C-alpha cells in the first residue's frame, strides 16, 4: 500500500502540468468504451497484442496526456508484468530507448492519437493497418481509445487528490475537478448505452480528423 502511495505521489509531481479536457470530450470518449471492452476481451483469446506491448502503448498515451492516477496504476501493472522502472519511465517521458523495432509504428500512432485528443489522421491509422493488419490495428486503436477515456477522467481525479494532499495543480481549479468527476459518474452509463446502440446500428468505432487529407 505504501509503495502504491509513493508511486502516486511520484506521478503527481511529474505530471502535474499536463493538458485538460472538457465534459463533451469525456462523454465522447466514454461512448467508445463498449467497443473497447469487446476488442480487448477478444484480444485475450487472439493474443494479437501481448500484455507488455499493451502496457507500453498505455504508458505512452498516459505520458502524453499526463494523468497521474493512470500513470500510477499502469506503473504498478507494468512492474508486475516484469517491466523495469527505467523502461516504464522512458515510455512515460516519451523516450525511445526501449522501443522495439516491430512496435515502433504502433508507438508513433499512439503518440499521435493522444496528441490529436482522439482524432488521428486517417493516413496514420492506415499505416498501422498496413504494418500490422486490420485485426491487430483495430486492437491498437481500441487500446488508445480506452486509455484516452481513462486519462480524461483521471486528470481531474488526480488533480482533486493532489488538492486533498495540499498540493493543488496550478493549471486546475476545484470547480473544474468536481464538474469533471461528477459528470463522469453521471454520464458514464448514458454513454455506455449510446455506445451499445452505435454497435447495434453498425456505426463505425473509428474517429478521424476530417480536416486532414489522407
């Protein structure tokens, strides 16, 4: 327990000045959760993306968005899966020392996905389809969508916990934190129903930047 608390304090200190999102972005990210769950559960059988690869993707996205709570959680999970502290820190900091050649394009896409706030260029997604095949690319995309939802909620949650510790974020406010946390709990079940209905009607689970040409 003490180790987990220390990890959280470390993550809070390191990621306290990253980006913030709004309620609409939170809701939109939640809508994709049913599809994410289906893809991730399917991956447990297909093993298209192994556990360590998945954690490297999650750490990469979390490093870009700066959710202390998610950084703490995935640091703990990654350590249990045998990743070193140095490797974890490298991915959280956007380093390249531990990137495997065969995973490089997926890591690049994950960074782009996070940078674009969930609206990547279609051409960037086509690149990972070309590299890994459509089934594996869909799993990678689902992992990115899932961690985005976690990060968007985790950022105000982390800020609120830091505030309770007497270390409020300079780029945050109690009003923002409470609104995001409360709306997260309120909107989550509605967004899940929305996501299931999208699947029933066959609507795509990909979302791309329409302003960019392929």
